[in-house]
């Protein structure tokens, strides 16, 4: 069903876990689909210095979360905002059609985390 | 890596004796039973004998058996066939909320084409209440179709009572017994079931062959038209090797069901006990007692079932989440939802279905493997983190099995 | 007694390589392709590869193949499916008078349910005239179904011309190619056939498995409802061993058709020649040239076909009279009657269908045996006595083959 | 399809052939069914001294013709008239259902032959 790269990220997820005192947090998904992703970022000097995820979801959801964190670490916020769900799927070498819709939302969660960070740090 | 097959609900390995019985019909005895010559007569004899064996295993007459291409065709023939044959009498059909898609989708299409449809609810354990059925039957009811045993949660329905209710009211009763054959004793002599579907690959027979029992006197239309095979009810050159395989398999499967079922129940109950005791926040789905001897279905809270399946598979263990047939879809199982489960819990469901080849060691290895997987996946799950915070505060703990009147 | 099989039109012995290819899928690789685990993936791979092989053999795309339980189901799915899908556009269906019952009975049922039906005639050799088809197509025509090659008399239709006629008028064209696969080259890349039925047991594959080719863009309804298998067009657990067998068989059957067909044609033509020359009052049925390489169909005047069959069988030779599938009925073949034959001649029909295993010696032995049988039966036949009296008076002698424009 | 007795009569038909100068002849059947039976009888002193048949038809038709001739030979006309198609089928140990209707008409042909004889020999 999944290719080797996806299985690698599923088996050895990068940056899984909770982050204490994140700069921003984003969560997407809904229970009906059965996929919920939460992304934590630590931002320093306009760059994503650290990133973590917590995901309730299928293999594709976990692998795409993991792949996203790897893609994003060290990038500027602007660069990070340009990353799409499709980029993540592509980097994984593709996902089954049925999984593209529901389980491939990690980039959305990241964008929410960045928005959250920006909202927290916007001049009042 | 040694592999462990715990997905007997999806399909079973054909028994060696079944394969052995089929082989001569691929090789020497390849004739078409419609032919009058010796090759044809050999095939005809095999067909007749297989029909007799199958009938004997069910306690019915040979002419009440129609061979089909599987359980799906048997269900479709029963439902579409009765609805068509009785169109003049009425158009109301009754089914349950936990049927296999081969029944549920078919009755829904019948509804689209003008039937009215009642879908009976089930209790939290998946049981249909015969009182609900009694109340639902109307003057224009032409068919009641309720499965014998559920493919996902293993719940065994009170079919005998359901069948009697229908017989009392003069309404044909069909049951999808695809999961039940070989697991629970069924003697159709005493039970007023009018139509019954079965599929050989669920009881150590070959794929692509099934049967519909149609009690004498039951009116039935057809799905397909053509030759005069199967007393004109199901045309097409008969699949002789598969029919021989089905007959051999059902003969073996229905021999000493109590003995074989007791052996598997031991494994099942150990598996259930260990899962519930050794893994946090796990619950058993389906009925604690009225359940198929090989079926274990649990919900592992705060993780999604597919991740568990993948981890098990990486360790050589074959299991399923919901029905294998529906695993292409992303929606939570309609069976679990019908039992009143919330989406989260339904998504964490895992089905382990035991068969004749499984051992105690396999059960123990599976529990250990699953425990590791659950730990790993919960470590990544936001839902579990929230839950632990709650539990640590409140010492909360849910029910581990469903509650039911029966 | 050595037996001689001359009934390849009824069914063929599965090739040893086909059986070999299937066996692992009964034994090791028994999984359900819908399962996500390794057993399921093995089955899925076999399914995908078999679909690719089958598509390749026909020159089509894998996603244009729907596996069915045989030729009958494929024909029913094509006809019932298109009629349902295009109900809004019209309800006129066109077929020919020489179709197999799986087509003829199905279109007749469609007519009973409100379709209007045109049954095209055939000439004395069993050929449909494309001009007749052109004239029969109306604005509300939704389907034309005409077989590629006839199962009784072996006549091969001008399918390419028939298909083009339909394409020109924008009407879906279905062909029952059950008898044609492996006997005449068919590359669907160049021929505008929209739907095509095939059945594995007619080309040295297993029984109980067939396929319907459905060209992309063709609208099709369903016969059965249930799981999501075969892109939702044909639910039910896939019959993996049989599908693997079908794929292997079609791969072998479509390799070097001209070469294999030439070899069988030699036997066929010798058989025809000897029968016509050595037995009095015998005629060839079906087209002398546009005919399946293995098909011989003769009418032996003044005797009934069954007697010949029985005598041949007593001598180890398996043949058929009319189609094996219709031999249960007592009526003369609708195919021979459609070719303008009288009842008496139709009742004396005998079909000998050659296959890869047959030899020249078998052909010669068959002619000799048949000659004895004809003599014996004519000795008891009142009709023959009358005929001899006439002939002795008039030196009469009938035509030995049909005449046709083509 | 057929039992041994039927096959025996099919393979070794008794009294097959034409009779020269018969006392009576009867023919039944039609071409649509594909079975035509002709019975010839020689009657002497009220008894069927000899009997022959010619049959165009399936195995059942030939076997039942043959069996009938065996049953009837030597019987009085009255006895012969009492023999029914079902008697013939029974004596053959049964025939397939599909064959009972069309192919089992030998007794009918016999009765016609007797009628024919009686018509020929009735006082004018
Ligand atoms: C309860 C039930 N009914 C019907 C079916 C369909 O049977 P088949 O796949 O043989 O068509 C299945 C299995 O898939 C089943 O479990
Ligand atoms: C021309 C033709 N069409 C359809 C069929 C039906 O195929 P099956 O018996 O595999 O269903 C046959 C064979 O019986 C046939 O010869």
C-alpha cells in the first residue's frame, strides 16, 4: 500500500512528540476522518529552529507529519508558508489516492502554527 | 520472519484436503456437465454429489441449493430475487444496521428503485431485538434480511427467534450466514429460515464460489439469464472444481463444530483477556458471549487502527481494522457506529480473527507486539496526552465491554 | 479405452501451465486483496498483474477490464448494465438471431421489461449483414450486441464492420467473444468495440471466471451491489486463483494465433472433407471460410443427433449436438433454424470442435466410427428408407455447403 | 444420462427394420420434436406374431421402440392395447424427465398400427 519512504517515516518518525513552550501551535483535522495533526514550532530570528508533531491518524498522516517537520526545520517563515500538502506527498514519493484528501494535512497544520506565532507576536 | 495469520474473517486458507479434492477436476475431469458424453457425465456426477453434500451439511434438500460465485452474489440473488418475485404483494424490506455491504448496498438500491426500507437498530453489542422486528413487519413486507453473525464484531444474532417471527407473519426470512458456516451449528431442518447465503472461502474452501439455500416454495427472481443451469436460476457453465471444493469444505467445516469451536474459543478468550488487562484504555467491541468463536474486535483508544495494522504487519501479524472489504474507504465502520460508538473509538478498532492454525504462542506474541505498537503510537498522539492528563487528575476508567439485555 | 475429446466448444481442459500458475494462490498466497497486510498485498499484486496481462492480450488498458464469474455474467452485465445506464437516452436494443442464450435470453427479458428489440436475421451460413444493422439502428438505439463467433456453427461475424457501423452512429457495440478468444486475432486498439465478453474455460483456462472489457467512457450499470471491488462495478471477494489462471491462459492463447490456428485448420478441413465425401447425405453447417479453426458442424440427414452422440461416446469420442448448454432442451437449435434449416436437418446436427490436443489419427478414427453409426441408425430410420427410394429413382443430391454473399 | 437397460436397447435394438406386407402400420411423432416412430405388425389369430419398428429419434426413442416390440410380441391385440407409454418407460427402468414427453411414444404407434389393422380387416 505505502512505498518504502512512507514506511520509513511511519516506522521512524522524525520530531515526534510534544514541545514545551512553543512559539506557535497549529491543529487540523477532524474526528470523522480520523486524522488530527498538531504542529509545534519554535521560531528564532524569523526561522523555524525547532519543530514537533503529535498526530492521531493513519500511516499516511504520521508519515506526512514526520516528512513535513524534516522539510521545514531551519527554513524561514516565508519559505515554510510556501510548502504545500502536495509538496509533502511528493517528497514522500507519493501517497495512495484515497489518502491524499484526509491524511495529508501536515502543511495546513504548519501554516496554522505560523499564523498562531504571528498572532502572538504581532504589534498591538 | 514467521507470519501469523489473524484475519480469518477476511478469508481463510483453503484446507489441503479441499485443494486435493479440487485438483482432479482441473486435470482429468474437466468436462462441462451439460455435455452428454463421458467427460460431461463425470462433471455432472461431481456436481450432483457436491450438491448433495452441501445440502446434507445444512440439513436441506439438494434441489434447494443454488451455487453462486460467492457470498455477494448469493445475497444479491436473495434480495433482488425476492423483491422482484413478490413485487405484486408489496415492496417493504427490513434489514439491520450492521449488515455486510453486500446486503446493505443492495437493499439501499432496492429503496432507490421504489422499495420502502426499515433498518433495524442494534444495541451496544450489535444485537437486533426480535421485538423491534415484530413491530416493524407490515402487511406489505416482502423480505426480512438479517445476518447470522457479523463479520466485524462477531456478534451472533438470535436468528432462530428472528426467523420464527417472520414465519409467524408469513414473511420470507433471509440470513447472510457467510461468517457463521463452520463456526456455529446451523441445522435448517428446525429453523424456519427461507433463504441463506454462504461463501466457501470463509470456511477453508476456495474463493469465487458460494451458495444460496432457497427453501422449497420460496418465490425467487433471477439476476442473470442464459442457460438452464442450476434449475434455470443461475445460468453459466458450472464452476465444477470450485463446487467440489465448496462441498468438501462445508462437509469438513460442519463436522464437530462444538469441539472445534471450543478450541478456538480458548484462544479467543485468552487474547481478549490479555488485551483488556495489559493495555490501557482498550475496550471489547461486540457481544461478550454471543460472539463468533474466532472473533476479537477491540477499540484501542487514542490511536488510529491503520497504524496498529501496519505495526503488526511489520512484525508478521496479519489483522484487520473493520472489514477487509471496506478498508478502501476512509470512513469509520458503519457497524461500530451502529453500536453507538463515537468516531474516535471507531477509528481505533482492530479486528483479530482466529482460525484453526493459530496457537497460544501466537496469541501471546500478538499481545506483546500490539502493546509495543500502542505505546509507540500513543507517544505521538495528541489525544492520548490529553487523556492522560485527565486520568491522572480523575482516576477515570471506562467500561471494558458493552452492556446488553441478552 | 482411449478417449478422444472433440467438444472444445463446450469447454477446454485447462493447460498444465495454467493449473501450475494457479496452485500457489490456493496454497501460500491465499490472502484477500482488500487486506492491507502482507497476505493481502500478495493477492493484490497477483490481481494487478493479472489485469495487466489480460489487458495486454486484448490491446486495452488494465482499468478497462472487469473480472466476472464467466461469460454469462459478462454478457448479462454488458446488456443489463448498458440498458440501465442509458435508459434516459432510449430503449431500443439490436442483436442477432444466432446469439448464445446468455445474450438472447437477456435481451428478451429486457424486451419484457419495456425495451424494444430488433433481432437481425442471418444468411444460410449464419452471417449478419452489416447493411441490415445500419438500417436497424434508430435514434433510440442504446445497444447493439452481436457475437464475434458462433458457438454452434463456428461462423465468424464481420465484427469490425459491425463495430464501425455502430461507432459511426454513436451506439455502443458489445460482442460476445467467448468462442473467439484464442482462435481469431482480436486487437481492440484498432476496432471500435465498446464492450467484449470472454470466458476462461473456453481457452484452456479455469471455469467460473471471465471478464468484460468496457472501453473507457462507456456508461454501465451494475448487476450486483456490495464491496468496492473491480472499481465498484463487480463486488465480491476476487477469485484470485481463477483470475491468475485466466491471465495465464489468455496470455498463452493469444500468442501466435495464426500459427496455432493453421495447425487446427488442417485437422478441421480434413475432417470436413472426409465427412462430406465418405458419408451419404451430409452437409456442412456454418460458413465454409469465415469459421472458427476448430469448428466442424454437420447435419447428418435422416438420423437424430443424439443417437450419433451416444454411438460416438460408446466409442470414446466426445462430441456435441448443438450447444452443450442447450442440450437439456429438446428443441432444435435456434441457430440452425435461423440459418433456414428445416427441423429434420437441424435435429441431425453434430458438432465436433477440435483443440490443441487432437491428432490426424483421431480425426480418421472419428470419421470411421461415425460412418458405422450413421449406417446403423439409418438402418432403423424410416426417413432414410423413403429418401433412398427417391434417390434411387432420381439420382438426387443436395448442396453440401451453404451459399452466401461473403 | 441413460441407464444400462436403455443403453442396451439403444445399442442392440430388437426387431428393428422394415416389414414387408405387414397386417398394420402405425406412425406417430413430429419433426419439430425430432422423433418419428413407425411400428409394423403381423397379426395372426388375434395375436401379434411379429413386430418391427423404424425410428428416427434420440436414444430414448430408439430404446423405447425396441422395448415395446419385445413387450408386445406374441400378445393378443387386447393385451397389446393395454400397454401404455409409461409401461414401456418403466420396463426400461426409467427415462430422463425431459425424454418422457416427446420420445416415449412407441405404445402410441403400436395402438395406431392395431387400429390400422382393424380398419383394414373390418367387415364392410
Ligand atoms: C457477512 C458477509 N457477507 C458477505 C460477504 C461477501 O462474500 P464474498 O466476498 O464471498 O462475495 C462477506 C465477506 O466478504 C461477509 O463477511
Ligand atoms: C458464445 C458463448 N457465449 C457465452 C457462453 C457462456 O459462458 P459461461 O458458460 O462461461 O458463462 C458460452 C459458453 O457456454 C458461449 O459459447
